[in-house]
C-alpha cells in the first residue's frame, strides 16, 4: 500500500470564480467551499445589482430565502439569465430551488418592460459589469467558464454586425428599432456605435433581423432619463419664459442661471454616481406594488410648456439619450 495521501480534487470552475472574487474585491463568507463556482457567480451578480455597497453587506438580504422573490432577487435572476445567454451557460448555471419557476418563465423579452423596477436594476447591472471593479475580470471569468464546461455555443445566433445576438422574434427588423438612424445616405445603429468603434464601426441594413437590444419607438413619458442623467446642469437663458412663470425652479448663480435640482429618490437607480440628482420639476418615479411585481410610476415634466431651450433641443434616440437611458436602466 502506498504511503502517499490521496490528492484532493479541485474544481477548476470554482477556482476561477474564487480568484475573480478576490480580484474584484468581494469578500467571500467562510463557508464558501471548493466546488461552489455557481455560488460565487451568484454573489458577484448580487454585487452588480446592489453596487459597491454590497461588498460590505452580510450574506443575507430581504427576500433571499423567501418563497416570494424580492425585486432585487428578480433583478439578479434576470441579469443571470442574460449573462448565461451571452456566454452559452444556461446548461451550467442552476438557480436556487425557490427561484426555478421564475427562472423558467424568462425569455428574451425579460428586459422589455421598463416599468418593472427589477428590469431597470438588471439593466443597470449590465452596465456596471463593464466598469471597474468588475471589468474586465467578470467577463473574462465568464469566458473561462464557457471554455471549461465546454458550453454549446451553437444556439447563439450572431447578428450580421457581429456585435450582439439575433433576437428570436423574426418579425422585428433593424429599421424598426429606436436606435437605428440615418448617417449620410446609410443606416446606422446607436447600439452598434457604442459597442464597436474606430475601424470596427459598421453600418446596418434595414431588412436585417433585429438584435437582442431591439427597442421599439421610445416613449419619453415613462422614461425621464434625460431629466435625471443627461445633464449635470440645465442652463436657463436670460429670456426664457420659465424665469417668469416658474421662478422657484431657477437657481441664480450670478453669471448664469440653471434649473434647480434635487437629490434622487431611492428608486432612481443610477449607475454608481456619488450624489445623483434629478431636475426639481420632474415628477413621478414612485413605487407601485402589484402582487409580487414592483414597478415605478411614469415620470413627467411639471413645467413642460415652459421648459428651457436646452430641454427642447434634446433629441430622443440620440447618442446622449442612449447614454442617459443606460445609466438609469431604461436601455441595455
């Protein structure tokens, strides 16, 4: 009989996720043992939903172990579904038992309902995934996992631009998307512009099938992203009607006048901004609870007819519009 001690098997997938957690700065609880790569992935996804604050929070959170999923749990599951789809990991990741029914109900439309707070939180988390401290470690670990588990990548059909996957709904076309626009005599896409730059910049064809980031015509009423994130300040001209009709909304700094801003509410989810604010004339954004669904009421400008020229000049579907919508979870 050999006197050598048997070697302990180490799961390579768990190892790469444990290393990712250390590099990102997430402290794992002492009971996170080898073989729990999925558990670490779950915790990192939670950190993407919660933001930097989650790094110092305890492992428990409202709704985590309840039968009825908290909106943060729903957001995390939506985020995980999208990530597993992007990296062909649906066969690898298995959600907790109490979440499986919700998980199985998800499909490619899971981020379409922008009034759902969980949808907004998941969309913001996708933006965070491309920023420090998560990037580029998080996506590199997803890629490593895909290779280690030998995931079947054949089910993910690539869009002709090479930037995203094709949307399964074949009735949608690029020309119908809110992010399609005319550049000279050619058709282009704001989403592709943001994903591929420089030499990789590409035009699109009107009849191409829509990609996973397809959105129909934008509706400014429930959005309010430009009033929350498009500008740090909105200057008011000397002859603007608002100075006479709504003087309380104008702040005089001597050499310039601008619209008054107020701190955001707890439901104004913004991508990791130290002290996010919103225009003081913006109404709405209130919590609406309908059964297990948590939604946010539509936003609306309370001085719309007298709004400054800077607001009137802001164009829905522009590059600034896309940036603002991403920051508040209204677009991917």
